[in-house]
């Protein structure tokens, strides 16, 4: 537990000292919320169905999707930090620490999810003060869902980091993962509207783990739990983290090849 606290504290300090990263993490969803949201609402009207089949502002509908994009980018940033530590050699210090590699990776995952949750809380606070709100209990109920989704996407970042050997290759891999997952999801549009216009895309959206994470956040914000989304998120978390553990094994992991 001391090692976990140290790793979490290190990641939080790194994030707070990188003010540009913090600002960028907030500007991206705020642009979608305030600019694109207004334009999409003018085009789509209020015919958006939240969990209780009522009409709401489009900006309120996409808030869970923007929470998802925050933790998605943060998960990829956590992968970038691991690749950077591996390039600079600081990862080697963690590997020789008297803790198991599995516990070290799990601690990195918890640290990544904690940073993502901090970013989402800040975003929801800003959205609250600009008039985009949900019921107060929804924020409390959605916090575990946000953290669980951040864990899943952080585990995905850990698994991807095993495939990246050079820091220069990270940008291309990040774009290849982030934008397809984001746009082929229910973050911006409800599934029924996608089915009306592109049934083949709707099938892709249904199999996208990010969609289930967004829906888990969306339903909990409205005080409802969808068990299918919860099971998919937990299952994908286990699969992604298992792939990360397998990738970082002594005989197969990129870390071993780098520091042999």
C-alpha cells in the first residue's frame, strides 16, 4: 500500500505540475459542450432520449459523453507517461523496487483513474456553473461509474503501451485508437438515431467498449443502473488489464526487451 500511495501521489503531482495538460484536458470537452453542442442542438432540436425517455437540452445529453472523452484521453496519456518513463529510464527504478510487477501496474492504473476522475470533477463543476446540470444525487451515483470507466480505459492504455517501443510513434497510435472509439460511440448521438441513418455503424457502436462506459455514466447521472453496461465495462477492464500484465511479463514485455 505504501508503494501504491507513492505511485498515485507521483502521478497526481506530475499532472498538477503540467498545467498545460490540465488546461488542455478541460478546453477540449468545453469546446464540444459550448460550441458544438449549441450547433448540434440547433440541428437536432430536443429530440434526444435520455434514460427516462424525456426531452432535454442537447448539451445536457452529451455531458456523459464528454466525461468519457476526458477519461479516454487521460487513459492514453497514462500510456504516454509509461512510454516516456521507459525512454528516460525512470521505469527501471520501479521495476527494481521490492514490489511485484503486477502490483506496480495495478498502482499505475489506480493512479491514472484518479487523475481522470479529478479532471471529470473539474469539468462537471464548470458545466454546473454555466447552467448545464443534473440532479445532485446523480453526481454522487455517477462517481463510481466514472472511476470504473477510467479504470477500463486506463487498462487499455496500459495494454497499448506494451506495443509502443518509441515515443515518436505514440501520436499515431493514440489517434488511431481515440478518434474511432469516440466517434463510433453514443457519446454524441443516441443509438436509435445512429440505427436510423447507418445500421452497420450501429453494430460497431454496440460492440465499442467506450459506448458502454459512456452509457454507464449517462444512466447513473440520471439515477439508474444498466447492468449490461456495467458487466461489459468490468469485463473489458479485466481483459485489457490481463493483456497489459501479459505484455509486461519478463519474457514478452517491452520493458524487459528495453532493459535487458
